[in-house]
C-alpha cells in the first residue's frame, strides 16, 4: 500500500510498451490491440477515444489490471504487472484503481453505504473505519442522507455517484471511468464530470474511456485509438464541467435532497 | 476480509432467498434427523431389551408347560400343564448345571385392599430363591427366607408401586393387606426396578408358593400351572443346562425319541440378543438411508450453489474489480454452503430429537440425547456443506473478472 502510493521512484504512473492483446474466437484471431505504447503521468486527465471495436475498452481493462496483455510490457507505478498472480492483480485493483462503469455496476438489494464499503472489505479495514470512510466518500459526491438507499431507490445520476464514491473510498490514485455518462442525461453528465474533474485537483489520475467528443473535452489529453493502435495523442485545455453545469438550467425539479433547496420551489 | 464479515455476507445472501435456502436445507435436515432419530431410538430400543434381560436376572432360563398337542392343534403355551411338583423336586437335585430353581405361579388381576385404599394387580407365588434369581432385594423389611418361601404363611412382599398405592406415605411393614379377601401381613417392600417390557416392574405382590396354591388356586394340584425359573451356575452354560433339563424331563415324562417335548425352555438372553441383533440391523439400514439422504442433500446444496454462482456472476465480477481475490470469492460461496448445511444440520437435530422423543413415548423407551452423535452429525452436515460447496465456490473464484462484469442476467 505504501509502495503503491509512493511517487514510484520517479517513473511515470503508467508505462506501456508494445502492448498487444489477441482474442481467439473459434477459428478467428481478433487482434484487439496491435502494439500500443503509452506513458501517463500522475495527476493527468486522459480521455481514450475511439469507435466501438477500436480497442479502447480492451486497453482500459489491461490498464485496470482486469485483463493481461498477450504481448508487451506494462509497468504500473514502476511495477511489472505481467508477472502478478490473480490474487496480486486483485490487490493492485483494490489499492491502485477505482472503477466507474457505464452501467454503474452496483450490487442490487445492497445499501449505498455497503456498496461503497466493498473495496475496504477486501483490504481488511475494520468495520468502524469502513463505515466512517464510506460515509465521507458519499458526502464527497453529495449523497449524504442516502446511505441506506438501495440502488433501485436512486436515480441514474445518484447511482453513478455511489459508484464514484466506491472508486474514491479506497483512496486509489487512479480513477478509471468507462463511458461514465453513457446512461445519463446531459445535465446529470455534467454533474458526474464535475465530480470526476474535481479529483484531478486532488492529485488523482483520471482516465476516461468514451466515444463522445464532448465528454473527451473535459480531459487535458486525448488519446484516439483505431483498430487497436494509437492514431492520435494530443494535449488540450479542458473545459470545466462546473461551468457547463452552471450554464445548464435544471430541466425539472431535481429529486435529490442534496440539491439546493431553492431548486425544489418550482411553481 | 474477516470471517465475521464473510459470515454476515453469507447469511444475508441466504436470507434473500429464504424459501430456496429452506428447500435446499431439507435434504440435510432429513439426513441428520434420520441419524439422530436412529441413534436415539436405537439406544432406546436396546436399553429396553437390556431391561427385559435385567428384570429377569442374568443367566436365567424359563421352563414352561408346552401345549399338549391333540391332533396337531395347539392349546397355547401353558394351556395344558405337564410339569409336576415332582418334576420340580427332581430338577432341584438332578440338574448339576442349575444353581437356583424357583417355581412361579402368576395371577394377572387380583383385588388388594388395605385399610386406606385398594388396588388391582398381579400376584406371584414363589419361593425364596426367586428373589436371588431376579437379584431383587427388599428396600424395607425383608424378602422370604427359605422357610417362609416353602410355608403356607399368609405374608406378602410388595412392589414399590403397590406399597405406595395401598399405604401412601406410611410404612406397610407389619400392616395387613387383603388379597382376594384373605388377610396377609406385609413383611417387605422391594427396591424399585422401574418400567419393564411388561409394564411397571414394581406393580407386583409376591406371596409364598404354598399359600398361593391354597388360597388362590384353592388346593394343591399335581401340575404346576405356571413356570419354573432356572438360574445357571456359570455364565454361558445355557446349552448344557437346557440339555440336562431336557434329558431329565423327557425321561420323567416317558417321551419316545420322535415325540415332541411337552415343555418348553426359553432362554431370555438369547431372545434379548436376537432382539438386539435386529435393532442393530435396523439401525444399520437407517444409517444407510441417512447417508443416502445426506448425499442427496449435498447434491441439492451443490446444485443450488451452482445456480447461485451463475445468478451472481456479475456480483462476482464487481467484487473482483474492486479488489476481491479469488480466495475471497471462494470463501464467500463456501461459507454460504457451509451455513446452509449447518443450519440444515441444526434443524435436523431438532427434528431427530423430536422423532426420537415421539418414538420413546410410543414404545415406552427411555429417552436418550446422544450428544456425541449430535456433535458428529452436525460436523458431518458441515462437511457435506464444504464438500459439495467446494466445486461451485472454486468455479466462482475462477471466473474471469471481465467476463463476469459483462455477464447479462
């Protein structure tokens, strides 16, 4: 844990060299990634773009240690991930990476608080501290008072915020979000992006996978993939989600109690 | 991840599917229930058999009149008497393997009256050695000595039940009890023997044999309309004793080589052993049934756990994504099946004890709580949970995180 959060003896956070990933589907070989070289520094906000089938999800799975490359080397925080066992990969995921998925991936029939606590459960954090940290994480995403709600009692935006709190609670230095706004309306998308942008200020590295250019616009660096190869990699000045949110009038009275009380007074 | 958290997780998962969990447990419940009922019931049955044995005394043979056969029709045991009082005297002197010999005459239902109360019970007429054969001593007063036993004194020794019924809390020694209208002096009360195969052992009255003949049979007959208890000099001498008695009586009754015995010798020890063997056979049979039931129950657990793993593939994926190691996932499912089986085992224990309790009441057995068996059965149930839960749990732990996350339910 201490090693994972240490500056990593001056090496970049993510170093990928010649990453290839080949799936065998029946008689066909699908080459999802065909040699990706990538370096990502700490505190960056990256958007990985590409059409479906470009390999962007495969790249995120490998970056997130959910999958292993067929070929190439991947150093995460200076450590070679290829040599790790499944259990060690699980530990790396738990301590280094917080995932935010398009479909939220919360456990149903389980309260928001318990969903958020889950990563801590596997790090052996005692119950009392688990509750405390999970509450704080929910507070950070503006869900105070919703701790005991089940996912089906929450709106899409609230569910995604629970998922973000879950990614946050383990104090992982990397947040990986796979189409985090894919299932949300525009205004809610701005809210979620504003929260994710807020993390960058706290020194976290945020990696977004998206096929929407206007979501990629919130990142400071956009990497574009096509057919399993990086075809474009450019720095940009990100637009602020907070400002975008402020410019968007609320379409209706928001259901969340966490919203300003005045918003609820629509005649 | 602490065991407590895992246990909480398992309980919650099982509670979510209450009906399914309960149905899955049933196999285990009946398996364990059968084991407990079998052991508790089996012990009760064996104890009952031992009681028969103990009530009669060890090393005892029972010589009875055999039905006279008239044209092949039996008149029933003891129906026609063939044993005479002369036979008895001959047995006493000419059977070296016999230690004590006691004639017993029994009436089933006779009215007894004391100054306080009345009671109806069976009367036994016998001699002094009867108490030795049955190793039955007086708790109060005395049993017959040899003279009393052979006399026609109007004295009686009461079983504890009779003493209580007739005299309440008072000491019956020296008191008078009227048996069929005749006054008898109570000289002793026997120690309590409790329930026997023929009901309450202590619900009995013993009077001297001659008195019995004169007062209850109204006269001295030639034949013994009862049975003769023979105790042996040494243990395991039944065959030799039977041979000696048979030879003597056949000779005295002048039976030809191909004529049937007109008497019958019963060996309660053999009878008890046969009963014990049969209860053991039934117990073995039940044990097999229980094992099969547990096996089937185990397969039920495995089946449901496999379904559960498939249903919760996505959950497994999420857990793995947030840092659950394969071993965490495996433990989670293993603990679930363990809890399922253990709770089933616990319910089975209750069911088994319930069944044993009912059986004990029905057959008049003593109730046993086989604690060791309960512990073993419980451990076996847990074992079944682990063994049959292992495959589903391992399958869950081997899921690929990405595949699991993308799984559509």
